[in-house]
């Protein structure tokens, strides 16, 4: 029996609902966590865009990508209307999904401002506790 796939088109905003990001993913919970913990440098990290205010689910990856592109072309007012139709109070739909450090990153990263912190060097390997040791990375 073929495995059923799920794809999500989602909208994130910042705490003031002024900046918006449209994305697509096959794992919404993981992707929102990546935004909230600022795991990936870029637009959402720079502008603190991590409040999930809208998402759609589909089994069609091409349909999800097309929908993301369609929404990205819309004016802000039309995107706002999409959110208000299902989430009139602009609540974070991911509230309660995670326990996030107040610093926006996993607690292991507190106090680190190096964007490369947590990335493995090519000659180092991380164990389950996040500690590094010399060795060949497979």
C-alpha cells in the first residue's frame, strides 16, 4: 500500500503581525520549530517571524508548491483576509506544541551568538548530548 504524504502551505508572522512569511513543508511541526528556534539563518530569523497564523494541508506536493507561489504573489490585504477567515484573532496556532527557551534557541545554545554554533565541523562528531569529539563524520 502506498504511503500517504502530507504537505503544508503555511503563513508565519512576527509578534506585531507586521511581517509575513509564506512557506511550504512536508512536516509542519518540525518546520515551525526550526523557525521558532532560529535554526536556519535568513528572513524569518532576522525579522523574528515565528508565529504560525495559518496553514493548509494537501497530499499533492505540486499543488502545495503552486499554492505557496500563488499566495506569495498576493498583496498583503489578501493574505490578511486569508488569515482572518480561519484565525480572526491572529493567535499562534502552534502554541503548546513546544517548550522553547526564552532566548529563542535550544538551551544548549544559550549565550552563543555564533551563527555556526551547533553545526558539526568536518572533523568533529557530536554525541547524543551535543558534545563534540574528534573523528570522521560519516
